């Protein structure tokens, strides 16, 4: 009996030893899947790149953290995403991207699809790309919340390939959040929308419904619903519609023609999704000693608009696919448009670098035409203007002063600006200015300025970044005639005196200052392929989309007999 008990005890001990040596199951490398995510950030749409943004990527179903990183000086982060999955679940996954930075409102993207491959295989298909914007917080910089949306595909009418087939979307703001309505909401079918380019838009509401027709779409199409709350936290929620290919109809295909691009780089720092009722606070810096600090700001807007001519024969035409490239070889589709124009949001675009665009006609069966003409452009960088003379707060100034100014580097006003990154001929960049003198004593506004023979603002033009000087009341400049006028309240007359008043204080500066580069006419249609501007001052809406105030004015006081 004792022998049996001893044997049983020994057997149990042996079993315990054996089981304690069994290692826990570790996923085999063949069950480890992933991909690379390249996420690009700007501080606001069309604005500067956002460096130092902390990015976390979560699995869309489990919420598990699968990758993280920080954006570099180019506003980009390459993030390796890793999943441990069974093979049958390793086709593709959706992810949620959450981004944060000090003093910035949280920015998120939900629903982005990521195709997976085994990490044991060497597959180079390029990274999954995501373009996002992050804005400075307007209410609570400490908040980490972002808006959530309930989006319901409420029904589909007709066949997916039927041009009359409609997909109905109902969008509702999550009622548990801090705000009862969204600030702005934009919808883009096949692209990331913004204030200058969207298919649907809503302001200060909590619900909306929009419809998407199958006309012109084929295959899987992402629908981007971008919403901002009042803190400027941002969500880009992506929903995918899968349009089946229609029956092929034999239609002759024609490419668009006359593709051209307009680019404006501005230092207004206007955040476009604010729309027109919001203005940027003007902070004048009349003290020239503060000028160095003023021009060190690098924030800019880059605005790009493409336009082209639709084919004369448009039978079966659904719209246009727009393609973008950084090297002129590999192109990425950035949008589908039904109209012959497109506003690029500027995400990932930097001044002083070359970019390429082309457009293809898209037909109802999902097929494309050949390429349009290809246009390239180099967005110009920002420059600043140094007011050389009269100096600020100078006294004993001539009553016919010589106004002298020069374009300078945006960071160092002792350097000549280089706007093209060395890719263009700087002497082919044309600078435009006009000057003004302000009477600081009059109760009403009194402005003194030159006009040309057509009674338009006199345009001081130089080829390349050169100093400009003009003597007050001179009748011409560089061989072109001009007259000096003054505006008192709302009445304008020719300046009636032969000089300024003695012992009187004035201010002077520029009303506009911009540079322009005109591209070639590569397709021979008689118009340039590109017009590229850099605007640093524009108080009269000559070029800029918004009023662009000067950084400072110089104040001076005249003497008696000069």
C-alpha cells in the first residue's frame, strides 16, 4: 500500500517537473504581420510643416497600440506597424492615428486601411501614406480630446455602377463630447477636403446628410469626413465605398488640355478653415529694432490651384483624376474632380522644391484617358522688406525724402533672399512694390502715393532682388511717368505742394510687395504653364487671398528748409 502511494507521489512530482519545463506559446515569425506608415503633418492646411508631433497608431478594432513615432523637421514620421495575427485575419486592418503636440489641439484619423504582409518576407510596396493637419488650440491647450462622429450609410439606391445610384450618409456628432456642435465639417470623395476644396461642407451643426453618386467612380473609393471642434481638434474619418466596374462601353477617350497652375506663397498665416468671419490679429511692429524678430517667423501659406480645359468631345466623361509627383517619374493620385479645376491643400509641399502635376479624363466605365500636358512648378519662399531710408524715428529729414527699400531674407535681413531653392534663375523672378506715406497728424486718413499715367498704383518693378529708391514727387521712375496723389478721407487729388510740411511727422512703407516667376509655355497654347507668387505685403488685395499687412512702418520728422 505504501509502495503504491510512493509510486503515485513520485509520478505526480515527475509530471510537475515536466510541465514546469513547457514554455509558453510564442507567435512564430510567420504570424507577425505589418507595414510602414508614412504620415505627413502641417500646422494647418496650406501651412508650414509640423515637426515634433508625437504620433500614436492603434488597431482600429482592438485599440491596441501598434506603432508610434515623432515627426521630423520635414513634418514626416515613418512608423513601423506590427500585428501578431492568425493568417486568416492578416489581409488588411484599419487603424486610428492620434497626434499631439504642446499647445496644439489633438488631431486624429480613423478608419484608414492598411494592407498587411508577413514581416518574414521582403516586400517593398512603399509605405501607406496619410496626410494630416494639426492646429494650435483655441480654447484648451491641455485637452487631449478630439471630436467623434457617428456615420451611418443609411441606404443605397440603384446599382453601384448606375450614374443615378446614390449612397446616403448620415453624420452625427457624438453627443457625449464637450461641444454640442462642430465648428466646421468637410467631406471629400476620394481626397482630403479643406476650406478651399470640398464636396460637402457644414458649419456649427451637429447633424448632416450627404449623398454620393456612383457616377465616375470605380473600385474602392475613400470618403474623407473632416471635422473640427471649437478647440480646433481635428478628426479625419475615412469610410470606403466599393463601386463595381461597369460594363465597358466603347467610347473614344480624350485627355484634358491646357493644364496650368497658380501658386501663391503668403506669410499671412491665415488658417483657411476659419472662413471669412474670423480674422488674423494684426500685430504691427513699428520699431525697427524689433524687425529681426518679426522676420524670423517662418509660418506661411502655400496656395496652389490647377485648371485645365475639358475635352471638346465629352461623351461618357465622368470627371478628372489629378496626379502629383515629387520627381516627375512616380505619380500619386491626389483627387478626383468633376469640374476642370482643383485646389491643392498644400500638405507636404515646401517652398523651393519642384513638383509636377498631370490630369487624366475619367470615364463612366472607370477607364482613363492619356495624360494631359505635365506642368512643374517651384513654389517661391517668403521674403521680407527692409525699409532703409528714411530710418525709423529719424529727424531732420528732407521735405522731399528719398524712399529706399530692399528685399531681404526672411530670417536674416542682412542677406539677399533666395526664393527658389536654387532651382530657378533668380534674375527671372520679378519683384513688384508700391510705396505710401502716411500723415500721422490729420484726424482723418491722409495717404500720399504715386499713380501711373492710367491712374493705377505705380508699380516699382525689378528683375531679381534689388534695392529700390525713389525721390518723393519725382515725375518718373525707370523711364515710366508717374504723379503723386493724396487721399484725404474719401477724396483723392494730386498732391498740391512741392514738398512735405516742415517739422511734421510722417510714416512711410509699402502697400504691396510680392515676387513673381512666370513658367514656360511647354504645350504651345500661348499661355504660361505656371504663375508662381511670393507675397509678403498686400493691403490692397492685389495678389494675396487675404489682407497681408506690413511688418512695420518707419516714422520720420521733416526739417524746415530742405
